[in-house]
C-alpha cells in the first residue's frame, strides 16, 4: 500500500522526489511558500541559461505521473496561526514521511557600510525578480558593479549587460580563481 509524503519546497529536489514517489505508487504533496513553484530552476537560474517556463513544464509532467499534488502559497512554520500556513507538527502527524527540499536561500552579505543602500540588490534576489516580475524596469540604470566572481555573480553581470547596462565586476581574487 502506498504511503503519503509531504515535500517542503517546490524546487528541483522535491519535484524529483515527488516523481519517484508517484512512480512507486506513493502520494506526494508538495508545499511551496512562494506563489511560483520550481525553486532554483524557475527563479534562481539566469534567464539566458534556463527559462522559467521550461522548469514549469517539467513540473507539469511530474504532476501527471500519479498522485502528486502541489500547494503553492503555503508556508511551513513552527506554529500555524494564519491562512496559508501549516505547522511542521501537522506535517509530521499527517504524513508517513516529510522530505525537506529547501533550496534558495538568502544572498550572502558583505558586512560593509552601505550594503543596504538604495540600488543595492542581492544576486539571487535580482535573478528571481528578473524572471518573475514583468514590471521590472531597469531603464534608469546605466552602470552597475557586481561584487563577486562566482557563477551567480557572472550570471547577473551577463543579464545586466544583455539589458544594456555597463557592468564592472569587483572580485578579490584572480581571474583564474573565478567560478572555481
């Protein structure tokens, strides 16, 4: 007899797990805090690498595999006190297993004065907004500095350049160490 599994987060890990669970005859219920599912694949990978609709198409396919349900706009919290919340204890009591597929986290902070200033945006937050907010307007942005030399920093620099912004990358190590 199939089991029921709650999956927290609707990113690649939970989507893959839900697909495998469905193929094995189990019920999978995915809980996603955001209104848009897909996690990193939908919101965190630069648009020139992966379009959000491609990730959503994959999710639709997984939802068709069997007893898979997606609940967006539901936050898993310690104590549910408002609509759109479910407590961790309710998940533990209501399902045979709970899978934590927590992915996209907060951007790293530098701990320098001005990092909370006007026009300063974290890289993953920028990519998420670029992919999810059709009202995003960068018409007044002519120049930008991107701090860092990892994949996400380079993705942001690339996207800004595609949008006509003059970009400077600020990195504390050598060019050979970038994206390493």
